[in-house]
């Protein structure tokens, strides 16, 4: 299977599993699949352990949904290494830029309700944001065509508490654009923070309440929440980082209050798998909204970008057959992958950002899990 353009392939997709997997230190099962999936489960557990060990993740949690239902969830390793506390499927992880997919869904819900217009300038909602020679619309923000810059230096590991999401706009709002709006794709978490403020203003609700009403509650995502440094939930994993000399130690304290819409959420793979499953077909969102999410945007010159609205997609496919997003930040990495043809969703999260895999290891990418569970389902359906 192929997934062109997904950042996750640069991180994980090599050429197959190593010959010998290292055992997981500990595992905690959540949802167990029906017996028809037994062969797939055994192989999937092996692939998950290989993935964990290849990147030295203290903990790895994974979930797979088939035909709209989560059929497997399990966590491997330790949510807190020092306390030897095992990770479980209910353990909360930082999901980084996978947060953008939820913000995009909230935007679609507001659009369907007539609350926002994606093609209005952002100043229609955030009046104080500086104007540029050409307008920046919500659509340009959601597709990373706005020209607003991304992080510089160590801006992504700041530890400043912002009382309001809008207060964080001052980090970048007066900087020049990287290019004219629409001219080219420039990935920008700051653009998504601005989009989040616009959604707040349009709905008249803070981002937390807005997200809960438009995404989390309708989809039964009871675990997903904001990553609050002032009130961390009890079931949040402990976060780790790798030092320059290769040691893994507890991560520095950071405050993500300025980037909840772009990379500041906590979630579980089970919740993410349910979310992805809700996007397989119209229902939670209308068909037109799904087309906006999963069809590649194009630049003003007509070049496809390989990114829809909040999702990396096949650049040349209309409402692509595969879509996904990776999130990587201090103390965590997460991924969400949808295969529309096979109707399988794979989500994972770990409590270490990680780097290149260990020499000699070849961890399998999400399509390997898709193949296992889709094939098991198809075999079970044969007469």
C-alpha cells in the first residue's frame, strides 16, 4: 500500500519488520477483537513491539478500527518508567499536530451550521490580526497556504502560560509572511492557532468548549482534552525526551496553552480511531465537508499540495483513498491513518518524540496494520 506525502513515511516506513522482535516489557490490553482476527492480532502485536523497540519509546499505545468500529487497542511499556506504571489504552498522550485534524473537523461543523465562511478574510473574525497586501482566508489557514510562518528556534518548547488562546498570536502576528497567500504550501502551526481563534470568535465560545460541542461529545471521544500544564489529568503519561548523547530522561516542562488548535491536545489511540472512523462516510460530517478535508488543496498556480484541510492526502486523488497526519512534539509522537478503500483506521501514540530508528531495525508503517486487519475481515466474510 502507498501513502504519498505523509510525513509518517519519513519517520516509520522502511521495508518491513526485523527478523527478531524484542519483547515488550509489559502490555495492557483494552479492546480485544473477535476470534476471526486472532491471526491478525498476533502479528499486529509483534509489529507494535517492533515499533516500540525501534524508537526506544517508553510506551506505545495503538488502536485499529475496521468498518467504523474499534476492534483492537493495546498499550505496551510504561507510562511512567520511574514508577514502573504500565501504559494502558486509557493513558493520555500528547498527539501534537494530529490536533489539527480535530480543529479542521470543528471548522467543518461550524461551516455546515453557517457560523463561518471559509473564504472570508480572517479579520472578519479576528479583527486585530494585521492585514497584508492580499487577504488571508480561513481556507488558506486550514490548507497551509496562508504564508504565515512555522516555529523558529525553540518556540515549540515554550513554558509561558497564556490566559487566552488569542494572547499567543503575538508570537508571530507582526512577522512578515513567508510568501503571498496562496502562492505555495508552507506548513504552519501558527496558522492553525489563528484558525482556532477565528473559530472561537465566530462561535462565541472558548476553544475547549467549542471542541467539546462540535467534535468530542458528538463522537463519544471522552478521553480527549487540552494539555493543561496547570491541571494535568491523572491518567496522563509521563513525557520523555532523548538527550544529545542518546539518554532518555523526563522531558522539560512546557506549556502548550498557545497551540491547542495546532498541537496541544491529549488523547488516546482509541479516541482517535473512533474519530477517524466517523470520517469514512457522510454522517457526522456532510459529503461536501469530507471532500474539503480529504481533497488536496492547490496553489494559486494550480499545483496540488498533498494536503487537504487538516489532513495529508494523495496529491492527485479526488478525496484521496488514504489520508493521515503525524504529530511530533516534546514528550510525544502520534499518528492517525485512514484507508478509505479498506475501511480501516490506525492510530498510535507514544510518550517520546523519538528520532531515527535504531540501526538494524525496520519498523512497519501503519499500512501494515491495515493489511493485517482488512485481510482478516475479508477472510471471515468468505463463504
